[in-house]
């Protein structure tokens, strides 16, 4: 999000759904890398796909989660044009 310039105006995005597939064990103090890619940008939600890998490229965890933009009233609210535009350019 930082690389897309979206942290300054970041809103509330509670998670609506999360799924993960554990493929290899990670232990305390193991080094790993995370890749996060927006897969789908909806009217008020964003679905991200992600992988957690060891530095040698072995995938340890693969998953996705959907976050929903909510307004001050706690109800789903449309994503801003800035967020939609930035994420559309970053989609897989």
C-alpha cells in the first residue's frame, strides 16, 4: 500500500473472509518473504491473494483475504477513486 501511495488516506478495512493453505512449516525466527497482490477490486471490497515464501522461493503458505471498506457508521462504503485506480494498476 505504501508503494501505491495509499497509506495517507487509509480507511477502515475489516477482513470479511480469510483462507490459507499451509504447505511447509515455518518456525520461530525463520526468514520469509510475503507477496501480496490485489486479485479483485469490487465496489466496496478488495480481495488480495498472497504467498509467504522462504528466501529460496519455497512457498510455505498461500492464501487470500477479502477486506471491505467501511464508513463512519460501520457499513460498507464505496472505495475511493484513488484506491480503485491504484489497485487496478496493481492487479494480477
